[in-house]
């Protein structure tokens, strides 16, 4: 237990941060030496290192390795506390936030400065009925569901009474050709060709057919142009059926309908396509009069404040800013910028002004031994790409314990061709019912 | 994929093993050089190293570390295959077993020899309504639920509006003074005194009160007498309130009623008391005319066969045999004995006769730095006990990868005073509703 140490007679400036993702966490850390009292509130008790979530969904890493408790991460920061509660509403005039605790109890949190970093979840473009058929990949629960679906499909293929049934269970489709879609498709290919093959009798798992469906004309929309071709080529080389210019128009238990009338049979479908900002974006817009863009993201000022509310800032995937992509480094940079703005405010110094995104590069992993990326304008690929990817991602992981174990897991996956986490979780009743 | 290699013109002797716990897995492995075709069927895709399940429930180990996939474990055994299905019934005359696959498909499995090792789950002594209030500790899902409940209670204490509410969330009760109950109670004490303390602001987690409730006159019933006193003494030393001779007569959201009228306030209750054999024990009894003991366990012949059915054997926790406790080593020994009986049958040699249990010792861990146990009649305790415990348990873990990582986790827990897995999983709707 750590009690606050009163530094002077004045009550300290209260900074409330909503969300413990990259934006919120980097804001909190950037305030560690400021004369403020930071409260970080999140509905989960953990940070989530989303760029590695696909590795939990394919059995490489454990939940704890990419999801350290927020309390643990901020343990050494004397001016920061953490609360487990879900934010439900804002009263910008009263400068207070309404939330509910895990047991439903009402919690009211006052603030002097507010940083909202509530992120995004997946969107099914108005087809919420697809969710039970094609789970997305935004939370740890999602990753467990996806992992269980993939491994379960191979078990069902092994049990199948005839060739047709067996083949049906060996068809996978991943919808969405961004980094997550590419990485998941590559990992399913890797699982079927390398990891699982020696474990089955009736089924040759290497016969699995994995399709990657992207509505746009090329994979990796938003990535630098020279990466898109190599990504598709590398995926095809490991046996992934890459379909670009193919929007999903329907999903059912047996497959995916594509725009133009094509039908893709697949009993296991994974959703890596749409992203929708947290509903808190809409609440903030209504409370402040700020606009929302076509995707529902909050339109903030150039310095990340809400119009007319210099004490309220919003950062990360829930925010619309020209030229800023919805990636982890952008959220980190915005979180730090928001903290700088708050520090200036507390010390009555000039504000740092408009946020500017610095693009340090992009990178995506394909299968077990290659990656494509750019850094500072230089393009790279193959095993070199994978090594750069590994160094960058390990560097951003929280805590040296996680880093060491994560590297160990990667070596294990690469050398022993095995996966550490292959438990099939029992499906929630709702999902079990969705399949006829 | 591995196809069977026909060894001669005769079809091989088919051994069907139901259950991939210690009994079934050790039976399968003991048949690795026998001229038989082994099929191991389980409703989960993994073995479960139950003696370490309490470490998953308290954040030390991950699921994969104690639950390797059965396919992986038996990968190197050419005569063994694995099926994911749940057994529903036996036709002993037709020598076939009815099962259902994970998608509900009917599977019929024929056999020449049958070994049933379906284990046990927890029993609430007729009070099934206690399950939602006091989760047990038999499956990985149970461990996730228990871990989430424990960590959630500290979060709710931190959120609490007043002292009374805070204290209510800091009261824990563990029902059942066997090894699991002792180990869980010790770990909650350790979490509250060591791991979580630096992470909270409003709450001193070391103020948590953990009660261990045992209906019998002493802890560790069934363990050698000289261990019982030290166990209670060591637990009290780390602050656990040990209540013996105290049967639970009622459980609600605020605590436990004890026989004699005492009331133990506790918002978090964990059940480590009753054990009930798999329902397959009853089905086998009905199919063969074998009896069931008072606890519902199957009464087998001394050689583990069913009366009148020398081709059907049952082993492990679902079986009643005088002088054989329901512990992992007993199940392993019975599994191996059943395999020897089958080998003798296949080769037309004399059967090995009656099963004899060899007690090599018992051991239980208390908190983070001591254990009590006996081995070959010698009693030990303290840190030496913990070291012996660690060596024995690591030796029985499957795979050197798991062993190395598990030892790493233990050192991490001991030295860094941290836990690797602290994710609070969202509660299933049914459990969330159980609390008013």
C-alpha cells in the first residue's frame, strides 16, 4: 500500500486517464515526474500489447506475456494509481466521469485534466450476426476464441467420417488484409504445415487451405507501397490463397460470400477487417459538440484537445487526425503529447501546440521465418525482416521478465516447431449454438 | 500425418483408453512397445497436471505449462492415436463405446481391450447451488475462474467506498483441508502479503484474512499423521486462520456457515472439499453389474478388471480400492498395471494379478517457501521440503521445454515476488448474476 505524500498545502492537479492501452499508458508514464496525481481507469486489469495478440491466438505466447497488470506496470510510479472500472459517461461542466466497478458499483471520478484513450474494437460493418461465426481479434478473450476455433477445426477434421467432411474442416478464411490478417493467415499456414503435422493420424494437416480476403486492390492498405507486393508473394509462397479486391458480402457456417458472386468455402473464419472506435468517442462528441468522422472517430483539435475544452484530450484509435494511422506507435506518441500538454498547463507554460506524427516505419510478419517492413525509408524483408521485427517488439514489451520468456517462446516455436499453448477452451454456450 | 503400418495380416488388437489424465496417459505410454493399436479418447485436447493446477489459479504458471496437448505428448508413440470426443455410453457385449465429438457428431469406437480412466470432478455434497458462489479446482476453466475471483476481490477492495466494504472484500475462505485447500490458502496469503502489496493505494492487501475450513479434526486427512500438525502450524505462521472440525453447512455471497452455528464472513470462497467420480463410473456399473461404493466410485476386481469382463479395466479416481488414495501416483501406477494386464492378454501370458499400491510419499506446499511431506517414511519440511517438492514435480512434467519454463516461473515468483499471469477474465454471465 502506498499513501499519497502531500507535497504542499495545495491539493495536487488531478489527471484522469481513461484506458490503459498504448495511448493511456504512455501518457501516464510521461507524467511520472510532473506535480500531478494520475488516476488511470480501465475496465480490464491489464495493458494489452496488441501487436502480439495474434501470437496468443495461434498458441505461441501466453496471455500474461502480452498483458501485464496495469498495477504492475505503474508500480514504480509514485504519483499514479489504477482503478478497475468501466467509464459510462462524461460531465464536462462538472469535470467528472461516471464509471461502474466490476461488481456494478457506481464510481464518480473528478479531474482537473482528462485524457481519454479508449481505443477501438472490431466492426462488422453493420453485420453483427457475423461476430459469432467469424470472431475478431481485439481482446484476450478473442484470442482464446480464435485459438480454440483453429485447433478445434483440426480435431474435427481428424474425427470426420468422410473425405468431404474432412476437407470442409481444413478450409480457413481470414477476412482483412491488414497486418493482423496477414499475420494470422501466415500462422495458420505455419501451424498446419509445421507444428501440427506429426500429431495427426487420419488427416494430413498440411492439406489445409487458408484464404486471405481483402476488399481493397492490394494487401496492407496504408503501408508503404513497396511492401504490398512482397507481402502477397511471401504469403503465396507458404501456401496462402491471397484474394484481393474481394469484399466479404456474407458469412455463414460453411463459408464466405465475396462481392462479384464468388463463394469461399470455410468452416473457420476469422475477422480482421473493420475497426470501430470506442463508444466513448460518441459520448465525448455529444458532451462537447465535437464532430465525428465517417468511421465514428472523434474530431479533435490539432493539439488533441476537445473544441472549447482545453482540459480534455483524446488520443489513439478513437481519434481522427489527418495522416495519422491507427497503429500502436501513433497512440504512444499521442499519449506522450497529451502528457506534455497537461504538464504545460499545470506549470502555466506555453502548450506544445499541434501533434505531429513521426512515422518510424511499419512491419508485418509472414509465417515463421520472414517479415516485410520499412524503417526510416529503408525497405527490408525475409529473415532479416523477422530479426528487426523481433528486436523492435521485444524492446517495447513491458518488463525484462516478459522479454526473456517471450524470446524463449519464439526460439522454441522456431526451433522445436512446437507451440506452448494449445489448450482448446470450451466454447461459450452462445458460440456453440451459432453452428447448426 | 502418420498412417498405421500393417505389421502382419491379422488386424491389430485394439486398445481403447478413455481419459487422458494420469491413469489413461500412463496406460497409453506403457503400451508403446506392445503389438496393439491404442486409441486415447478425451473430451479435452490436453492432459492436465492437476498437482500444479493451484499455481494456475494463483497466477504462477500458465495453462499450457501444466496442460500439454495429448497429441503432443503421444506424438512419438507410433501405435497411439488421440481423438477429441466425450464418451457417453458403453456397450460391453458389442465391445463398443458411444461418444460425441466437439461439434455434437456421434462417434462409435470399437475395442478389444478397454481401459476407462475418467477421473473425478468436485462434489458439493448435494448443494449444487454452491458452485456459482464457491468455484472448485478441477479444470483449467476452474483455475481461471478462481484466479479471476481472487484478483477481482482486491480490485473491489481498492474501489470500496468505506472501511466495512473494503474489509468485506479482503476476507477469503477456502473450504477443504486437503493438499489443494492448503496450497490455495497459502498462495492467497502469499499474494496478499508479498506480491500485491506494492500495487495498491487505498488498500493494504496484507490485511487480507484467509480462513481454511476443514470438517475433520485435522488438516491433510489421509496424509501421514506427523505431517498434519506442521501443516497447520506453518499455515498459521503465514497468517491463515485454520479452522478444523468445522464443516460448511451453508454458503452465500457474504460468507460461510459452519456446523455449530459459527459464521465466517468471506466474499470470496473457494471449494476444495468434495470429490465425485466421473458419471462414467455409474454407467460402467450399470453395464457390468459391478457395484459402486458410498462415494459413487466403481468397485473393480483386485486386478482392476470389471467383474465378468476381463477385457475391461478401470483405473484412477473413479475406482474404489481399499488402501488406495485418490492421488496422481496411484492413478499412474494403476494405469501402468492395466497396460501390463492388456499386454499379458495380447501375448497369451499369465496376467500380472492384483494391483498393489506403492506409497512413495506425500507432499504439500505452504506459501512461497516451505512444504511438508514424507518420502519413504522420512519426514521433512521447510525450504528443504520445498526443494524436494520442486524436483519431484518438475520430474513428472511432460517435456523439457515445460520443465525449463516452469522452473523459470518458480524462480521469478520467489525472487521477483511477482506473478506472471494476472489477467482477470471477464466472468461468465451466469457467475456475474449469482452475486446480488
